[in-house]
C-alpha cells in the first residue's frame, strides 16, 4: 500500500517567503509564528534561514542580495537557483495576508508533529517503562504540541512557569540528570562544575598547542564509553582521517607514527586486531564525526537531528572550533555575538550539552603562563554565551594547566594540573595545582 505524503502546504510556504521578499518588515510577523523547521521543503527552510542571516547583518533582502547570500553559502542551486527566487517574488501580489499564510504553514507542520509523535509512542510503549510513565510522557508530548498551536505571535501562556510547574520540571530533570548530564570523567573537575546539563554550553579556550582538540576528543570518547549513547563531534578544522588517527592514539596509547605504520603494514586487518579492540574499548563505537567545512549553526542542528533519527539519542555535541563556523556579520565581533547566542539557543532547543572550542586573541597570545576569560578571540560575548568556561595554558615548568574561567555551578579561578601523555594525546587525570606566588604573567618574546 502506498504511503500518504506528510501533511504540507507548499503554496502557503511559497506565499510566506514571497511576502517577505516584497515586504521585508513583515518578517517580524513571520518570525513570531514560524520557525525554520515549520517549512516542509528543505529549500524553503534554507531561504527562511537566509532571511534571518541577512536581517542580523542589517542587510535588505531582495532578489539580488538573497541570490548572492545563497550563492556564497553554496546553497543557491539546492533551492532551485535564481529562477525559483524570481517565482517567489511574483507569487503573491501583496503581503497583507502573510499572517494567514503563516497559520496555514503552522497547521501543516503541527500535523506532521502529531504523526511523528504518534510513531514515537509506539517506541515508548515497547521500551519497558511502566504504563504510568508511558502515559505521563505521552500526555506531556501532546500538551507540548497543543501549546504550539495555542499561540499569539509564537508565544503561549504555557511558556510561563509558576512555582508548581518549576518544581515539577526540576524534579523530572534531577531524576534523569545522571544519565543526561555530560561529565568529563575527571573527578576533581567534575566536583567543581558538576557536569554540563542538556541545554548548557561549556566553552574551552586555549593557546595554540595546548591540546584543546585532544581534550575534546578525550571527553567525547570517554562519554560514549561511559553512557553507551552516541556523541557527535563536528571537526571543522581536522579532516576525518586525522581525527581517526588521533582517536586510535587516545584509545590505544600509540604514537601517530605507530598508527600510520600499523595501517601501512596490516591494512584493513589492523581493525580486526588490537587496534580495533582498543577503539571499541575506548568508546569509538559511540562517536560520530562530521568534518564538513563551512557549517553554520542551523546545519549543525539539522545534522544533529538527522543523526538522532538514524543512531538514537545524541548525548553531547562537540564543535572544533568557533572561528570556523559560518555566520553572518561584517566583523569578527558581529559573527562572535551571533554564534555565542546561537550556540546557547541551539543547545536548549536540541536539549543536549554542547562543548565549544575557541581560540585566543592576539593580545592574549603575547602573555605567558596564564589565561583569562577576555583572552577569547572575539570578545566578551563568548563568555556571556557560556555556562562554563575553561582555559588551558602551559606554566613555567611546562605543565599543562586547566583554569576555571566561568562556572555556573560554583566557584571559578581554580586551577588543575593536567596529567597527559603527550605522544598519544591521552588525558589521564587532573590533580590539584597551586600557582607559584612568584609566577607572574609575562609578555611572550618575539622569536
């Protein structure tokens, strides 16, 4: 039997986009009712997100600017080219009915939500939970869908939490926090920050050569091993081949040269031996890696959703690194502000912990033996968007130090010495550290 296509209203979607093209200010009304995910066609979602990016950059969006933006993003042909944008411009004679079109799009999107949720209820009924828990989860999900329709300008009275609902939500979070909270596996560090909960962001800044990427890989592998859930690594800097080599090193203790030699000699048989066994034991089966360049936050969110659909729950996301994310804005500070706020919103919307790597600025790079929150490349918005912030630097003795720069759950400005096997990139422990009194930040000398 042929399956019916999901509910959709393509004409209404085209009318909404066409209305925005001929009357830019009506985007404010559209944003109050619709999210990008409400559009059924991927091409329409791309166009809608392009509107948002152009608006953030304080740029008008017409046929010319929108075409250029999509071409620069490499998605112009994906949406049907300039010819399709021209069709949208002529699709509606005026924008006066844009709210009506938005409601039609929202209704179709909600119908798709209902179908998707009904399918998820089958899984809930089969997963072994109690009947009471299953019914409670079903009621909560349906109530959430219902509240999305009971809106004015995209908001609902259900968005306001009184004392009882706050207590209920907190109690529900606490019951599952040990399974959903992303912990580092280093007892002293975890005792200070108590882990990164779903919807929270931990930003890590470091000098070049301070092993920040290796630290992130260690965290994700250990998390996958400990929880048996998938962890997703967006490697915007290193290609997947280099990520894999590092992964083998961390899991087995081998040097990079030894890994290369092993695969040169043994070929595919390497994975059938101790290398493969070490990787399975080290958590590699639960690590997913995406090395696609020029990703923006919208694409990362979409890829995370797709990964969840294929592999199951995504327990945490790691991004390496902020400076390589694609974002609108004419200056570094504009782009940083957009990304900092966007990462936090993405973490909350996806309900996952996010670990974000960031470089330091040029002035900070001139100072030795210390690091501060303002050292981050891009300004104070990076600190503002983070729930936790760690800094890595090397002290005068050559030891790698982890410093707490921001801590939503307690004190900051503490330091821990990192025990690391540098040839294999294995982070082995973090131990107490007291900064020597005579140790003062020094300006780096030119070489």
